[in-house]
C-alpha cells in the first residue's frame, strides 16, 4: 500500500512539474471583467467601477478611469460594474452597470468621459465593442445584435441572432464579420455592414457556448458541454477537444495556428496546435474560474479569472 501511495505522489509531482507558471502578474483594483491589449498597454475593466490601464513593460498601473457610482435597490451608493472595455485610437469604450438592470455606454477621450447610451434608453447590453470610429456593436441579453452610430446616436441595424439567451461574440480582424454564440450551441456569422447572415455553424457544441474567438478564418469556442471546438471556415471542417470540466474560456493566437482553452477544474490552460491538435504546454497558477484568454503575440498571452489578478505567460 505504501508503495502505491509513493508511486501516486511521484506521478503527481511529475505532472505538476510540467505545468508552466506565469512569468508575472498584474493586480487590478477589482475583479477583472474584460481586457484589451494595445500598444504595450493593458486595459482592464473591473467590477469596482474602474478601468485600470497598465504599462505592459513596467507592469504598473499608469492610469485609472472611473465611472460614477449608482444606487442599489436599498438606496445605497455602490460601484457600477464595468462589463466590457475596448480601445480604438485614443477612444476607450466602457460598458457599465446602470439602474434597474439597464446598462450605460460611455467613451473616454481627452480625459473626458462622455455618455453615449444612458439608463433612459432602457437597453440591457451584455457586451460592446468598436466596429470603427463611428460605430459600435452592441449585444443585448435578449440576443439582439445592434450596430449603433455613436455620434448620431441611432441604430444602423438590429438583428436577433436567435431565441436563445446571448452568451458572447467575437469580431474578425477587420471587423467585417461577427460570430455570435448563445445557449443553443449554434454559432451565427453576420456581416457587420448590413447584418446579413453569412453562415450557421452547428453540431459541434451541444449546449451553451461560454466564449468564442475569431481570427484568420478560424473560430474557437468554449462550451458547457466540455468541448473546445475549432471551426476551419475555409475548409468547411471542424473538430473538438474535450475536458473533464466545463470549458469557460478560449483564445486564438494572432495567426490562429495555436489555440488555448481552460482545460480542467484546477483552472489550467492547455495550448495546442490547431492543425495537428498537438499540445504545446499546460499553464497554471490561476486560483479562480477563467473568464478570458488573450494572445498578445504568437508566443505570449494574458489570462483573466474571477479575480483581480491577471497572469502573463510565455509559450516555451
């Protein structure tokens, strides 16, 4: 019996030694909800009503943007959670919590925060990202997808992706296409110009898709059915990798030759080659459920969990 226990301990130790730990970490002012990397700066939105901007070289916060507090149902002032952040040129897009479950959309530019959509518009927005300097994409909890002109303050178009509850979306590199994921497990690809439905992807994820990424005509998903699916649009083919735990997050490298996904209950990340499905490493050190994996180069990526810690990894 002692020999068996010793073997288990040795094997466990060997497996642990193969897990690659973060090179360094950032600590935000609250639980991180979204991150964007641009020009050596990391923008992190938080549940505490602030966006922290980090210098990626010094690993220090160089600026903090705050949104106004809101009142809860008891009348107490609380921090307004910021759900998503995006950057285009010198503009920073913030989607934040409003009253009665509605959301507010603001743009920060020239040290000024300007509200674009307010509680009075009565929109339950789940996610917002730039299309270009004039337009943004909004996804509502109802799975309505809206192209919105931020200067004219009007909808360019609106389409309901499906009757299922919205989960997530991703834009391709030139932002001409959007892939929308929801509880059904199906993916819908629309043109951002006119909302034309370009493609439906189904049969791989059988349940809610938590996360999705879209690069170089490759789409990757993270599913409640414990499947990380890879769709190769040009080849009209797909496959999936399985986990013993729910897969909450996925990310693609810039050229989409590598994919990373949350691969076990210990919040480790597995990175693999898309063409061969061969694993190139397992990355650990995350204490809470993973929510976002963002590659910033072909061999490095950030990982966000339900925590204020942001981990940075290098692929060996």
